[in-house]
């Protein structure tokens, strides 16, 4: 199984590049952000809880997201692997993912870390907010999301670097140029 984590700050292109990865490698796509937004749209109890955190740019609590992941993974068994987009975001989530995969006799194949400078991230997200109306794409919430990324999520990079799984790729240029670099890294572990 090819299990890819696509990692990076808000706006680094995780969702965009996931689309290309899914097509090229026949992978299932698990985006915790998309799952949570669907719950909000459907007005579920989980959605109501998630909205309180997402609207402030904070992380939804680990136990909620980890519980959700196990359910989603069960529905994706027929693919050649999974791309994890926006998960894990904390050390606890990283440990939980490794445990869940180990129980299935699997492991993480590679962690693609998309590296983009902060001014470019802010520019992309402000533009997307103007076009799509995504409610957490406003300057105040974007800044909070970037702080959360720095403090709670980016420490995971050291963990994956130490395990030899981290591939850092410059996330600027055209979408195709970036994808070529990603595919080169993935082909080495396939
Ligand atoms: P989530 O939905 O995961 O959002 P995010 O991490 O903030 O990431 P984005 O979707 O904003 O950016 P992206 O990196 O996917 O970039 P994209 O391809 O869209 O999470 C939202 C919230 O949900 C969190 O804040 C948290 O509250 C909660 N949550 C989610 N997962 C959680 C978890 N595991 N634990 C706890 N809470 C969780 O691109 C962005 C824009 O840039 C697009 O408009 C795109 O067209 C453009 N773009 C992409 N590539 C390029 C390029 N090369 N050049 C120019 N523009 C580009």
C-alpha cells in the first residue's frame, strides 16, 4: 500500500496536489478539513463542534479527529493506498495514525512537505476566500491558522525527518511543475 501524507501550511497546495496524486497513483483521499466541512454543512453534532474551532482557526480536538479518521479509513479499502491531507496535525495525531496503520500491517510510505513562504500563503488564501467564500479564509483567521501550524503542526516535520520519511518540496511555481517534483519523490518509494 502506498500511504502518503501531504504536509504543509494552510495554502501550501495540499488539496491541489492531492487531486493529481489520486489520479496518478489510484489512491483514496482523506482530507480531514473536507470531512469536517461536510459535517458542518449537514448540521451534525460533530459539525457544530468543529465549527467552533474552525471559525477561530484552531485545531479540532485530537480525540474527535482521530475517532473520525478510523471510520473514514474503513470506507477506503479498495484503493492502492491513501493520501492523508491535513492529517496528522499534532504529534498525538501522528502517533495515532502510525498505530492505526500498524494494526493493518501498513506504514507511512512518504511525507511530502510543501514549503511555501508566509506572504505567498496569505495571498493565496485571501484570493481563495474572495472567490469561494470559505469562511476561514479571512486575514484574522488565516493568521491564527498559520500560528497553529507553526506551534502545533510543524514539530511533526522533525519526527518524519528522523524516520527518513520526509521529502521537502518547494511549493511555488506552476501546479504541474510542483507535481513533477512530488511524483519523482513518490516513485522512489513506490
Ligand atoms: P484544512 O481544510 O485542512 O485547511 P488548511 O490546512 O488550512 O489547508 P487549505 O485547504 O487552506 O490549503 P491547502 O494546503 O490544501 O492548499 P490548497 O491546495 O487548497 O483545515 C481547515 C480547518 O479544519 C483547520 O484550521 C482546523 O480547524 C480543522 N482541521 C482540519 N484537519 C484537522 C486535523 N487533522 N486536526 C484538527 N483540526 C483539523 O491551495 C490553496 C489556494 O492556493 C487555492 O486557491 C489554490 O488554487 C491555490 N494554489 C495551489 N497551488 C498553487 C500554486 N502552485 N500557485 C498558486 N496558487 C496555488
